[in-house]
C-alpha cells in the first residue's frame, strides 16, 4: 500500500493507496483531540489462493499509533464491489465504531438472498455499529462529519464532508475518468446525476477525495480534485452536460462493462461490515460464488 501525505490546514488527511484494487483509504485526524476517522479500509485478498491478510490494515494501525491517534469512526462510503472491507480487522486492533448509510439495508436484502444468508444468524444491520441518516453529523474532536446521501452507483452510497473536504466514495472519479457506473443492482444513472450535482453545488474550492482511481496512460493514480475542476473538466458530467445526456452516456457506457472481478467475494463480506462469513462445522470460513448470478460476459 502506497502512503501519501497531504498537507492540510484544518483536519489532517493521510491517503493510503492500494494498487491491487485501485482503492484509496483515508485517515482524517483532529490533532487537538487526538481523534481520527478511517474511511474505506481495505482487507487484502488474493482470489487465486483464497488468502486474506491485513497488511493494508497494519499500515493504518502503524500510522495511528505513530501519531498517537485514537480511532473514533470507521466509515464506509458504500458496500464496495472491488475489495473486501478491512473494517473489522481495523476495529479489532484500534477500536472505533463501524458506520455506513442506512440504505445499506436495501443492499443487504438484495444480496443476502443471492448468497443465501438467511441462516447466517446475522443482525439486520449486518454487524455495523451505526447506520447513518442523511445530513446526520458525527463528532470528530473539534470537527463534525456531515453525512451526505449520494445514491446512484448503489442505493447505499454516501459521502462524508469534513470542513472543506468531501470523501465521495465511488460517486465521482477524477475529472479525466468521469463517474462511477450505475448498472449494479439498485443503481440508477438518473439518481447518480442528481447525487453528483448535490456535490457540485458545494463551494467551488471544496476539495473532493476519490475512493478509487486506476490511473490512465497519461498519468499515475490520483485522488484529489475540487468542485471547480470537476465542473470544468469532468468528461461525463462537467458543466453544461444535461441530465438526459448524462443518463444516455452513462447507460451506453455501462452496457459495455464487465462485472468487477471481485464483486462476488467482496459483497458477501462488505454487507456484513467486513465480517467474514461464519465458519462451517469444520471451522473453515467460505466465500460463495453463485453460478450465473450476474449474467453477461
């Protein structure tokens, strides 16, 4: 996991980039109180061997301990389809409450059926400590974390606003990469357009932090931009692109996309707040791969 320090004047933000999944995890710290929040932690997973390990989580733990930070919140922007959540591994080491938007129930209901989780004996919140409401505020030392519902990529997508920084999950990508797809079950391109414009209505100098970037031929991975830059340069939803034009463009693009390689392993862990499936009688935990569940190529 590559670590990059971002010099901030209010809360301090540290970005950790996981090249295997293109995921950016953030540690946001309020120095006066010594409290921190981690957004979108990654549990390392090798699909060929079925091995999970916590090297990425240990990088977060080392940073928190080095800087003498107590972990107040572990926040998920949505139930990710490209990596397993490291929330429980991180909580085991550092404590903190694991939280996500309340619309995760819709995703749990849909995918709980797909993975035949009715006998799992898991609570309806799937192991999350807190289900968040739109516009709710969470304390972080001297700061507030504002919860902004931004559905469209999935029904449960949320963004988190702290001072002049917003952590947008998969709702937006860097300007030259466009936006998240909207063809997952429960996704909606029209809803995504409106959610993005909720973010783009914020002050132009608001800093936006992406959850994912896969790099382009012309550049390496990048994850920080602003509202003004997105409005000016985003290839899919910049200023002047209408809702109808975006929906047509997004749906046409989505029709060409394959399912993410790790969607099936990821979702059955992530709707459980990062808990692995309960062990079978032999003590082993298994990830299920339903046959022909997603259709397409």
